[in-house]
C-alpha cells in the first residue's frame, strides 16, 4: 500500500529572495518537491526597499504555519493515487480560508503530491498528466511570447488601446535557433521603439498601436522565421479596459472616440487587413458575450480568439462559453487555480470540444517547471510566456533537454 508519510516544508533564502520548498514523501522513500517563491506586497522602490526582506520573511513564516497547522493532517496518511479525493479536501480548505496567498500554497502542495506519485511510478510528471488526460498525442506546443506591454517601464505608453503585443511562433519551440531569431527581433524592436518614443516625445505627440504593429510587422517580414508562415503577431486588446460600463460603450483612447460594437468589429478587421495578426486575447468586455459571439462567427476561422477574463478559468463559465460558441481558444492560467485536479479537469473539458489551449506561465509565482509538464502532458497548442522574465529560463530548459 502506498501512502503519504510526511509533508516537509523548508524556507530557502538565496540572494535576498525567499522561497518555500514543499516536499511530499511517500512510504518514507519517494518524494515530490515544488518551490513556491514568496512575493512581497510592498512596493519596490527605494523608500520601502529595506522592508521587503522582512515582508518576505513574515509571509514565509505564515506559509510554514499554514502547511503544518492546516494542511498536514489533511493529507498525511492518504493514498496519493487518489489525487482527486485529496484535492477535494484541499479545495474545501481553500474555500474556507478564501485567501489568494493560501490558495497558492494549496496548489503548490497539490502539485507536489502529483510529482511524488509520478516519482513512485517511475515516470515523469507530464507522463502522469497524459495518463490522467487520456492523452496519447506527443505533439509539442508552439510558443506565444509577450514582447511588449503598454506599461513597459522603458517606454510608457499606457494610453495605447492594445495592452500587449506578442509573437506567435508556429514551429517547434524546442529548437534553440528559433529562440535566437526571436531574441534578435525583440532587441531590434525595443531599440526602434525607444528611438520612435524619443522622437515623438520631443514633438509632444504620442506613439499609437499602429506604429508598434508596423514595426513588429516589418521585423518579422525580414526574419528568416517568416518563411512558411512560422511567425505572426498576437495582441491583447484588453477590451474590458476600453469599455464604459455605466454608458455601455467602448472607447478608443488613441482616436478619442466612442465606438459601437459594429465599429469595434471594423476596428479589428482593419487590424487584420493591415498586419499579420493571428492571435487576439480579450477582444470583448468580459460580460459582453453577445459581441464575443459575433466576433467568433466573423473571425473564428481566420485567427485564434482567446478567452481570458471572459472565462476567468472558471469551469462553469468555460462550459457555458463553449456551449454558446464564445471564442475558439482558452488561456489556461493554472497558477490561479486551487488544485492539480482542477487544472486537469478544465484542460480536459477544453480539449474535448477542440478549443485551442494556451498554457500561460508567470515567473516566480508557482513552481516554474510545472507549466512545461502541463503543456506536454495535455499536448497544449501553445505555451505563453513573458519575455523579460521567462526567456532565459526557457532557453535553459531547451539546453537541458
């Protein structure tokens, strides 16, 4: 008989960063280890910098107490092969405390249980996920890379109508040369935008989304990756930010203009005609399912319309969205979920209806390597990473492979 015999939690301090190492032990022999970086709620500036470490230390102590006093007795002695039952207990704990920080702790413990069980079975975690998902597909995911955010600390353009600009790479992401070319595009783009920003700043003008899209378009056309349609542009419209809930309309900041739903559709159509865009996130307000449905009918065969805030990783909302033909792709933010089983359930539902799956990852949030296992295990269509934080991590993963 196999059972969880211990749950060990340790505080790791490295270069003034604090992480919690969570170790699940099976039969006093097999272990599953996950790291949970501790993040501070304190603003990172010179005035508060001396308090950051104290804040991290306090949160780490809270984490250790929570695991020892609340979680430990609920999982020790349980059979890890019954992960769904254990996760139900963890889900109830999460519901009782209803705290985002504790939720991340619970998820990290849940992932550690799955990892320990895969070690017991002498298989990799992504192979265990494949078993649980009945997935026999060995397809490797493509890459969505966030390259520019309108709140970029170097080039502040927070009046832009487009929130994020991305590159969609439709070829094997595990080829290091592809990352080399993307890195080249990114560096050239930032250099160009810096020059343009300084130019426009001097004449009291504003950079608009078209300028950025034009530069990205120009760079990818000149890239060797453009052959065979291997690289395209992705954007996050973050339409909820453009929506006025009180007056029920969308507002384009760059044009200083109120637009109707029909005009919003025309706006997207113009972008598609002008630029090599194949991926759009948040193309409508999260409650505007009518517009999202119309957009899916019009653009669904042309590009990936990705549901993010409209579904909010909620199983019920995803089911309803699929039923009403809302979007054709879903962004899975696994780090916002409460258990390993919840992640698998949502991914299985999305796959069942042939929606595209994009696994999103945030650096220094929940177990950096889990997103790779998840993407491979369910054969996701894409992995989405943020350039600044994840590029070197991703490069190292590929080199290690």
